[in-house]
C-alpha cells in the first residue's frame, strides 16, 4: 500500500533556529514529491521535486529528494514566527492507470520569539 | 483568478441530515480532487475527476458519500445520511497535470460539524 510518513510529528523551536523536516515514502511508480505549508486553512504549495539530488530553494526554505533511499527533507533556516504551520509532504505515484497525490499526516512546527 | 472556491465555509447539521458541499475549480484545470482532513488521519483523498470523469473513488468511505462533476466548473460532494464521524474539514483542489503543473491548488475548505 502506498504511504507517506513524516517526522517529527511536532517541533517547537525559537526564532533563528534551523529545522529539518523529514518525509519518507513508498509509492508505486513514483512521479513527484510535493511540499505544502498549511497555516490555518488551505495548504499552499512550496516545492515539487522529481529528480534526486537537485535542491529546490525559495528564500530560507530548501528541499531535496533522494529517490534511491525514498525520502525528502525540507530545511528552514533562521526560522521566524511566521514559519509556524503544519508542513505536509505528498507523493504522486501512478498505479492501475490512476495517479493519486498521497499526503503524510504532517509536521507541526511552532516557532517562538 | 479567484482560485478554487468552496461553499459553504462552515456547515453544522444534525445526524441523519443530507449535506452537500460545493466546489468551483480554477478555470482550465482538468483535475479535481476531494480531500477530507481530520486530526487523526490527516488529509485523505476521497475521489478525483479528470475532465469531469471520476477516475478513482476508492477513498470514499462508504455508500453514504457520493460526488458528481456535471461540468468543468462545478462539483459536489454529498453525504446522506450524515453521521458525527463525518465531522472534518473537506477540501476541494484542482490542478492542470501534464504540463508541469502537478501541484494542487486548494480551496479554503468546508468545516463540517455533524451533531
């Protein structure tokens, strides 16, 4: 069965700290891995990764994929209180002529001043 | 673009009542997804459509749940009869896959409470 596992479940840090969020997956015919940020309501898109070893970067956030070991990490440097959110990892696979996006349960990040 | 539009934002109903959730995807998107989010289970895919055709409904919990997409700009998710365990946030999302646009755009969700 396809699955996505995120760790840690929850993280509490102070402003300025660097955090690493983990996502491991098992999926049939992997196509892509996506990271989303969910603050209060709808998840918003951060990154999409399809190739191993190529870092995607946006400001203080960066992410990389390892297709051999089946995981991805999301790094946030110099965290700010505005980074407090649930970070969701999702994987798209292709099986039985369908292609679903399967989400992990998320990592809840709290950044305190 | 107004993004994915869902209605209502909040729905409170009594057990046994019929509930209908509505979604308008982003114009031009060819995929539409219905997700349910709870604290215990996270985001679960219920059903998705491609060009208005249901592709995979294996996530629909039981026969009480049904979804339709009569045209490219409208979809409904219906629960009849509703039960307290259906209480959750229901998200609709759309995307344009196949042109490098595999990312989903989510609506603001419908917070459903079944008493």
